[in-house]
C-alpha cells in the first residue's frame, strides 16, 4: 500500500506541476489580455451585481437562487480547511514569498473564473428547483461533446462529494478530539454521526435549502476568522511593515534566486492559490450556473469576486496570523498546527477553541458545497430521482465513513483525478472562450450605454445549444412588461 500511495503521489505531483499549472497560468494570462483585464476593470461592477434583485417567475416566486446565494455556495466549497492548513504549509516550505505568488495566482485566475462561470450561466438548464449547470453542460451544449461532459461529471463526483468531503469530515473529528483532549474510541463515531445527520438534513432539502444555509454560514465563518486575525495583527501592528517586506523580498529577493529556491517559492504560492480558489478547475461554475441573473457575465463577475474573497481575504488572514507572530520560520512544520500555534501563542488557549469552531464551520461548509457540485453533475448524467436519492444517501455515508477512516491514498488519488478534471475543463473553456468574450462585449456595450445589462439569446443568434435566455420578460422577471423587441425569443425558441 505504501508503494502504491507513493506512486500515486509522484504521478499527481508531476501532473499538477508540469501540465495543469502551466496550462492554467498561460490560459489565465491569455484570458486577462483578451478580456481587457476584466478582473480589475470591472471590480466595482462585481460588488454591484452581487446584490442584484433576483428575477421572479410568472407565479411571483424566485426563479432560482440569488446571485449572492450562488456566491456563498461556491465560497462554501472554496473556503475550507486548506485556507488554514494549506497556506501554513506553503509558508513553511516556500517562506513569506509564497504569499505574493498566491496573490498573483488569484489575480490571474480571476479571468479564468470569469470565463468558466459566464459560460456556465449561458448554457444553464432549468429544473424543478431552479437552474443548474456547469462545465459538463457547456461541454455538451457548447462543444457538442456529451462524452466529455460525462467524463468531467464522473471525476467531479468521485473527487468532491465523496473523497474531499470525507476528508473534511475527518478533519472535523481530528480537530474536535484534539480540543476535547481525549482519545475515546466512541468519540469519532459520535462526532461523525452528528456531522452526517446535519449533512443529511441539508442535502435532502435541495439547492434552495443549501443556499439558505450557506448564505448564513459563509459570512459568519469569514467574519469570525477575520476578527480573530485582525486582533492578532493589531497586537503586532509594528510587525506589519516587516511582514510586507519579507513577502515581496521573498518573492523577488536575489538571495532566493541565487540559492535556487525561487522555483520552490513560486510553486508553493501558485499551488496554494490554485488549490484554494479553484479558479479554472471547473468546480465553482457548478454553483455559478444556479443563480438567476439578467446577464451571464454578471455571475462571471460574482464568481471572480469569490476568488478574491477566498485568497485575498481568508488565505491572507492565515498568512498574516503566522507571519506577524512567527518571525523565525526555521524548522517550522506546515499544516494546521502552525496556525494553531500562532493563534494560541498570541491569544492563549481559549483561542484554540475558537479556531476549532472556525475549522468546523470551514470544513462543514465545504462538505455542503462539495455535495451540491456532485448533485448538479448527477442530474447531468441522469434525471432519475432514484439515482439522485441514492447519491444523497451515499454522500452522507461518505461523510460518516470519512469521520472514522481517512487514508493518504484516498487523498492522493482524488488529487490526481482533480488534476485530470482541471485539464478537461481548461480545454473546454479555451475552446469556448470566444463565446465568453462576445458576452463580455455585449455586457460592456450595455453598461456604457447607461443601462442595466440584460441578455437574450437573439442578441447573439449565432450561438447554439442555449436553452434559457429566451426573452426580456423571462430573464428579468418583469412579466407585466411589454416586449422591447417584436418577436424577441422566437428565433431562440426554435433553437431550444
């Protein structure tokens, strides 16, 4: 088993380092240039569209989840224990300079996130609960490659709701048992049962219940962690100039270059940024497609904001907690212990309990977000309610099983599969990026004209495979309004 685990780990490291990361970085730079640096240029618009009114259905109910709720679903999956443990590991191995490259990856990845989530919105599908979509859907509808969508969907289901969620549950158990200070054999089972029951109560309620939970849970955990981090930074405010200097000196310092360590610094920062914010990997668009918005580019912007929220806010809090309180990183071990030591060393033992609560919220929110990604892709493969129910049961069982058993082999295998999933998605968004750029141009033109951008599919009649976006009334939810263009939507309906 040890030999198999080592082989999988080696293959995964090779795949991520020499295939996924270069493709992701090059496409991110290309998308940044072609879009006119959309991730910076339209930052004010990101904040505005986050609070847009959710379009109503003809009966007066909301068509689907709101733009903000879709943001929190994706943030629930993005923001996990890796934001505490992963950042600490990157700093322990790559030093403070890794933080700069983590930020750089978030900025470049913001363009990729815009492309993939805009495409997910364009090719979304309506079901009884609202909208769903994601890479599998734009692979089928945009590229005409259902086989590619099924491949992507299967890999995602294996990785996120099963492997990664079970490992998040294991982290919850490890954190609680460590905080309680007992190794009683029954405790992991008890904690796992509680987490599994909570998961079941949420996931069997459908996407709207998931959205209601995440819209409360995500801001709460972010606020708790932000307050904890700001207190520690304020206590060490005189250290901030030193930390900023070390971050930039570590990223570009001649000593690091001469010592041959610059590659390690860059790689650690880039990997952590990518693993954490998931920009371009194809996971977040599954949440982005669920929102009811008036223009596909709007949710593309919101999901780009999600990348910033994850990296510039949550990951950066971890980085500053460690760096202001640990001037000497020599011999420091990575992982969650480094963050715990920094927090308890500054605030005392009680802060360890507070951090344990935050870790629980982070891990549990990831379980919920991961589940939803899987549900969306199960429904892409089949509409069978029996299959969906079976999936929900298995997802809850995976949480319970992961609470008591977790192996490095499971983690490393899922990590390798996620790298394959990422390449499948990157190929798709590279081929379909021209469609996203047309949507961005349409959005910019309406915005410059002083109107709130609204998209209907007859605006770009050359597009095929677009199911929604029929007419102004259905897109905006203004059912008593007079159509602004005679016959709007008829050409699109024929394409259905």
